[in-house]
């Protein structure tokens, strides 16, 4: 059993994994909407590219240190 289940996290995912899952789900939803709920095999490279950009935004947002303001000096 994964430790996440013992600390009240029912899906067993870390916060980062949940953000990535949500980004992928949002992008897939958007891609299906753009393509009238139909994906051809020829569409998959573009869909994968868009999903990758969404995941990169999640990771970049997490890896960027918070900006310091003049009040924080």
C-alpha cells in the first residue's frame, strides 16, 4: 500500500502529480473540443505537443523561485 493512502490522499498522487494530471486533462479536453470530439491518428503528434507544453507550464511554474518584492528585503 502506498503511504499516500494512509495520510488521507485517496488518489495516491503527490501534489505535483495532481497538477500534471489536471494539466493533461485540461489539454485533452480542449483538443477534443477543437476537433469535434474526434481525434485521428494524424492529430496525435500535435495533441502530444500541446500536452507537453501544458506539463512544462506546470513544471516551470513550480521550479521558478518566488519573486522578492521590496517589502521582502
